[in-house]
């Protein structure tokens, strides 16, 4: 005889109470993670790459992937709330961004926010976290590079315009351009005694001629996430260095067969090693890094010029300045997961002795010109281990134009007339150096 199943017993009040208590115990035992708030979001567009930075109090767990047709970069960020800062991110992408067309932000699933970047072209992104540094907390950085970057040497083929700004539009020439005229560098006057006179007579030496283009790399210090030093009035070092660098480029480009290339031509960050490698890619003859000094005492004043040292700094102040400038990579944000063994070997293994000697000559010439237009903080070129000056084959100097921490000099740094004086003095020093140390002949960059 088949067994008849018993009817299910109805749950009693005590059974229900047991289930409720068990659920409550499990809820208490399981930690509830509150969604993290995005404290700040920033977008730094440039022809070289666009950087997007998200900042929070704790590290952000993330994943990303591509979607094609059309090109999109999708980033999922876990355990963050869709707050006002994230919702406002799309409005921070301008119409002139070279790589990002638009941004969409939405809640993809519980505790996961999806950020979709609609792209203008094929890109090669670098997505990485940054530990707290300087004034910043934890950051998630998205560096959106073009998949096929333009060689900066192509920009030097074009007429005298801004090569970095127009890099993306610079076409490859169908045939080599005409040979440039020889570069005539004005020589410094030398003092010779005339036997028939008691006073010295200045006689100009013969002008050396260089049958090629002379290229000067101008590095505006800091940029983007790395604002550099700040004055009491809120002036940022990265802004005044770029202003002076642009004025210097304008003057150099007016010189016969001289061309200046701005290492940074906008408010974005470039790692120190990349500033060096970029200058070498354009085959620069000289490298000038423009900065504005800062000190704990507001009465420190004057301009200074620095060169690289392999054997320690020439003063405590120079050593401290180099340490502060070398921290730019941590503040600006470098992806430490990407290693360039070729660049590292170039910076660390090659002998720099001959280049440092030329750098000291260049620094002395610039310092002499600066003394005619402003107060000098130090009367001689100082040396320290500046990472940005480590090109093994390019004479390189770092010019501290003034103390931004000095209220009077901060005001001068904002003045266009003072910026002109700085640019003119640096150019004068470059021409003085080239008059005594004409660059060696090589294959003409303009015909490459």
C-alpha cells in the first residue's frame, strides 16, 4: 500500500521567531561596506595624452575593457557611490579634447559604477592607482595615449610654428625640404689692446657658422597634477614656468635657423624621465628647464642656475632643491608598473662628465645674462642630482627664475614685462654659449 505523505506542519510563532533571530545574527556578523565617495575628479587634455584622475580616501578597486565600433573604454569601479563628483565628470571633458569625445557615468550594478569613455580614435590607455602623495589622497589615474603617437621630429619639418601644439596635424613631407642656410651665431666681443692707445678696443671675432638647424628643448617645470611651488597669493609655479617657456620659445624661433620645442605646452604632467627622452628624440642641442624657487623664509630672493652633479650637491640648499624637484614624479603621478630598461640604462650607466662640463658653461653664460636684469641668489652655477638634467648627450641646465615664496618676486613672476626679461636673458645666455661652443655638424634634422 503506497505511503501517504503527511501534511506540512504550519510554522509556529516560536519557529518564526527563531528564523528572525538567526537572520539578525547573520546580519550583525557580516560587515557592511559603505560605498566610497569620490572626493575629486580632474581631466587634463593634451595632444600627447589625456589624463583623468579620480581621488578618494581609500584605494579604488577597478577593472577596464574596450568596446569597438564605435571605440569605447569602459571602466568599472567597485564600492563607490554615484555622487555629485562622478556625475559631474562628463561636464569636465571639453569639445577640444583630442582623444575623449564624451563620458557617461551610471550605476552598473549594486556598488559598481561604470564610466564609459566614448573615444575619438584608437587609444592605448594606462590605468593605475597612486598612493597618497603631497596634497592628494588615493588616486585612480587613466592616461589615454594615442595608439599611434606622432614622432615629434616631424614637427621640426614644418615652418616655424609651435611644433608640439601642431604635432598631430604635421604631415610627412613627400620630399625633403630645401637645405637650410648656415646658422650665423653672433660671437662675443673680445678685448684686444691697440699699441697706439691706452684703452682697450673691443674687436668682434669671426662669427662661427653652423650648417644645420640648432634645436633648443625648453622644459616648463611641473604641470597637471603637479602644481609645483605656490606663492602666498596663490600663484602656481606650473603656470609661470609655462608662460616664461612660451615667451622664450617665441624669441628663439625668431633667430635664424634656431628652433625651440616646448617639452610641455599645456597644463598636463610629464614624468621627469620622459622629459629627458623626449629631448633626445628631437635631437636637441641644449635643454633648459624653467622653474620658480621656493623657500621656508619669505625673504629669500633672486635667480639661480643649476647643472647636474654626479658627486653630490654643491650646497645643502641645492641638494634640498633637487630632492624637492625629483618628487614631481610622485606628486604628478607616474605608473611605476611600466619600466623602460633602455631609458634607465641611458640615464644611469653613461658617463656624463663631458656633458656636465658643457652644462656648466651654458649655465655660466645664462647666469651672466640674468645678472643684468635681476638679482642673483647665487653668483655661481650650482650642482645637484636633478633627474630632469640627466640627458647624457645634451648640455642641460635648470633655471630658477625667482622665488615664488617671496611676495615681491611672486608679483614680478606674474608680470608679463618680467617674464619677457627672463626670456630675453635666457636667450642671451644661449647665444653667448653657442658663440663660444658652436654645435658640431650632424645630419640636418630639417631634411630627415
